[in-house]
C-alpha cells in the first residue's frame, strides 16, 4: 500500500517583535510514514508573486500530557515560527477531522 500524504495551506500570524507582525501562509505536507511535517513555500498572505521568505523546514509535534510543543525536527527545539505554524496545522486538521497520530 502506498502511504498517503496530506497537503494543505495554513495561514498564521508571524510575530517579529513588539507590535510588528506579518500575515503569512505556508504549504504543509504530512506523510503517514513520518512524524516530520514538511513546511514549504512560506510567504506573505495574498501575495501571488511573492517568493518564499523562509527556507523549507521540518517540524514535528511533541506531546507532553495535555500540551503539544511544535519543534524543529533537526534541533528538537521550539521557535516562534514552529509554534505558529504548528498551531495553524492543529486548527486546520481539527476543522477537517484529519488528525494524525503524534505519539
């Protein structure tokens, strides 16, 4: 059986510090094979011709009891960006009832 991959767009607010923020969007690819989630084409929302502002990254969800921490798969550390994208993924998956296993 070929593993399925879920691909969708998430929208999120990226805070740059203080009161400065950007409305961003990214393409998310979740594979049944891996806990890692590929986040690519990270750009400002509604900018059709804009290039990706941030290189592709891989994140994963780490559960600690009731909370989920979104970390970079290489460093296993959370950043503002990984948390913002991860929270947007969770919202999207709940709306579409496609929750993957993050054990």
